[in-house]
C-alpha cells in the first residue's frame, strides 16, 4: 500500500493517473461509441428496442438498404463536390494569401491574424451570414456580380438544384480559408531566407523560385494541410442546416448531414449508424495521411 | 515577388483583401440596422439609410436570448472546465516522455481528433439514452462536447509543455517536492499563458457548439444560442434583419475577445497545430 502511495506522489503512478483518467474518459466517449456504432449498423434498431441491447441481427441489410436509396449516388456526388471544392478553394486562396503576407510591409502579421476571426465564429452564424449573402432575389452576392457585369439574371444559389451544393461549398471555403492560410504561413516561415537569395543570385525568377524552393520545402506541410482539410470538411455540419437543409430534393445533401437526418429526423438509428460507418472509412484514410505527415514533428 | 515594392502599396492591398474577406461580418451588422423594407431593396443599400438600433432589444426580447445565451454560457463553461481538468495533466505527461507507449497514446489522440461529430452523435445519443443521461441534457452535451475538444486541447497544450525546460522541474524534485508539487507549483505557472489561450479557444468553440445540443436537448428552455438561431433559420427565412441582429449579439463578444487576444491565439494555435 505504501509503495503504491509513494509511487503516486513521486513516481510512475503520477504519470499513470494523469494519462489514465483522461484516456478512460476519451475511451468511454469516443472508443465505446465507435464500436457501438459498428454494432448498430448490423442491427435492426427501432423506437421499441432503442433501450435494450438485444436487438435483432440484420446482417448487411442496412448497408444494402442505404446503397439502394434513390438519393445515394446523389449524396456521394455532393459529398465529393463539397470536399474537393472546399479543399481546392481553401488551399489555393489560402496559399496565395500566405505568400502575399510573407512580403514585408507594416502590420502584415496583424492583418493576417484578423482573417482568423472566421475560424472562431460559430458555424451556424457563418451559415446564417452566407445564407443571407447568397439569397436569390435580395442577396448581396448577386447584386455585386451583376454590378461587375459577371452575370445578367439572378442566380438562385440556394434553391437551384444545380447550384445549392456550391452555395454551401462557397461558405465553407470562406470559413476554412484563414486556417489554411495560417498553417501554410507557418510552413513558409520555416524556409530559410538565404535559399531564396542564393537562387536569386543564380538568376532564378519568381516562378522558378516557387517551384524549386517553396513547393519542395513545403511538401510535408502541404500534405498535412490537405489531410486536415479533408478531415475538417467531413466534420463540417453546421453550414448545412443553416443554409440549405440539404435541399432542394437532396441536391445539397452530403454524407454527414444525411447520417444525421436518418437518426434524428427519420429516427432510423441503424441507417444513421450505417451512413456514418461508410463515411468513417474516408476519415480514417485521411487521418492516416495526416498522422504520417505529422509523425516526426509530434515525436520531436 | 519584388521585395522592394513600396510597403505602403502592399499595406493598402492587404487592407483591401482583409476588407473583402471580412465583408460578411460588415454585412451582418449593416443588415441588422436596416428596416424591414430596406433589407429587400434592389440593388441593396451598402450603408443603412436610417440605422435603427431598437432591433437589438426587440430581438433579444422576442427570441428569449437571455435564456439561450445563458445556456450557451453554462455549456461552454462546463466543456472548458472538463477539458482543462482532464487535458492538462495528460498533455504534460505526453510532453515529458518519449517511448513507444507515449507514441501509441499520441496516435490514439490524433485519431480521436478526426472523428466527425455527425458520426459520433448517433451512438452517443442511443448510449446516453440507455444510461439515462438524456434526462440531464445539458450535462450530456457538456460530456459529449468535452470528448470532442480534449484531443485538440491535448495536442496544442502538449506543444506548450514541450517548451518548459525539464531542468527546472528536476531541480524542484531534488529540493524535495513531490511530483504533484513540481507539477502544480513549477510547471503549471510556466505554461500558464499557453493553457489560458487554449482554454479560451475551447470556450469559444463550445460557445458555438450546435450538433450535439440540437440532437440531445429537446426542451427549449435548456437550448443554447446556436439551436435558438437555427429555430428561425432555413432555406425560406425572410426575417433577415432579425436573424442578423441575433447573430450580431451572439458573436460580437467572441469577435471582441478574439481581436483583443488575436496575437496570442494565433501563436498558440500555430505553435502546435500543424507542424
């Protein structure tokens, strides 16, 4: 007993308690639900057996039912547009801004920091703002685009089935752009300045310096940013209920919102768990890429 | 990349970029001050013709924002407390050692960080229902949201602890402190700033939490401001000046805290976020 006590005050016991309690909590709140989710996706779950653990085994019925839903491929397509559109937009604009803010001028880092305000705002508020900006008849984006002569008529961003997924994607690009820029700035700041000076002496122009120094030196940063982009985009939920609610006719529905609708609007928890499981496969692939590209720093 | 380009010109360009980027925020405040007919003016007026500030108390009253914001405050405080209590010690131990077990722990935490809330909510809801936690919906949301924010907090606070020299702690141990004494009186005070910034960040995120609250809390008087906002928001909303007034009152405190602490938040985030 004494040995255990003194280990807790002075030795390994201290470390074990510190890590153990937290790990236990996380295991209960993330590990157990994850396993439970797998189990539910193979069960029949309805309102009557929601409170028991012994539910009829359903085999792959839920998976078959989900794949044969008429909107299944539409949701997949939308998820792909949302994910790749968001990542591409956030990354390209974020990278351009990060490079711009590396130039030396007064207040550069302060102004850059202001961009991050989008990232701390509640997702639902961002959704509300963009829902209003993108409104068809009275939205300010249409007014600006008309004023610039880019469009003639009115773009019904939220109610046109061809545009609705892009409405959410635009909002998500705005939301995630600043975070991308910040992480890329950290990477850019880590490139030694004298490399650029040497290249300049050798007569390399701006584009050559970018492709032969910036890109290769940023490889692991870019990998991590893209993987994080995939992870965060698949986590994005709040914009959907705020802007389009997945509509019209599922034309802006994505996997994460669809899973929630199954569980909390149709109360078919087994189907919700099934969609979640399918989505999780993509998340796991992204997280392996992410963990691999951060590994050496994390150990660091 | 002409490094000799006039810095003043670049500053103007940077300000213009920031103005374009932050336009949605301006539009929120501008719209909230417009009258019911002016919001539907075509083309829209970029500056409210007759700013009407009475919309703020009116919306506050009509949407029972005091209840909603109080619930947000309760949830955010609970999540932050739980996260700091559980995350700090764990981050410290993970920063102090380097062995395969620590690597496994870190790997597990990084993996937990990536689980989408929309995936976790279904099993959490069913599980909470089975153990009766849904009878205490705000507590249930606090626990669920803390499970989401702890991994993020650990990864970033760990980076802060890595910058505290271990020699100081060893000296304290030699002087007869217990591990607990060294941790609480030497290490924690040195890492105070980083912990504070991340606690604030955790608080701000929990203040805007939506999906768990929406799914778990069904009693309106217990719902946070995000769910309150979703109540009158959707593809067919028309009450836009009311919505923008609500949004403005909801986020202005967050924006103010962010602007004041901007420098620290950015450095706290970038020190460990990516790498």
